[in-house]
């Protein structure tokens, strides 16, 4: 909705809340509102629209990130992020 209204905030819906929790991008116990405040402060304005859209697409297509508790496939993106973090980038 923030995209439709052309607001520069990073909206957090149920799916984005789930994914950012799985990836460790927000505090584990953060409510949706606190997660939105946290992510809105962390994500640069110029990336908010594209990143929001990518989260939505990824959340629909990744078996683990779509909320399927029985998914055996691991999130490939999460694995790549862990590799980058391990290198200290």
C-alpha cells in the first residue's frame, strides 16, 4: 500500500515479517510495527521499492519463505547471504 501511495516507507506485511525474521533482518521478537520501524530505518530510501517488490516475489516462490513448514528445500538466498556475512562483507 505504501508503494501505491508513493510513500517512502518500507511497509511490512505478514510475508515480509516472516521472511525478514527467517533471515535475521529484524529482531526476533519484533512485532510487525516494530519490524517496520527497524527496517524502515535500516533500508536506504532508494532501495525500498525494489527490495519490497523482491521480498514479495521471493516469498511467493521460495518453498521455505512462503511459510510452508514442511518445505525441505532451503532458501538459496538466505544461504548466499550467510556466505557473504561469513566473509565479513
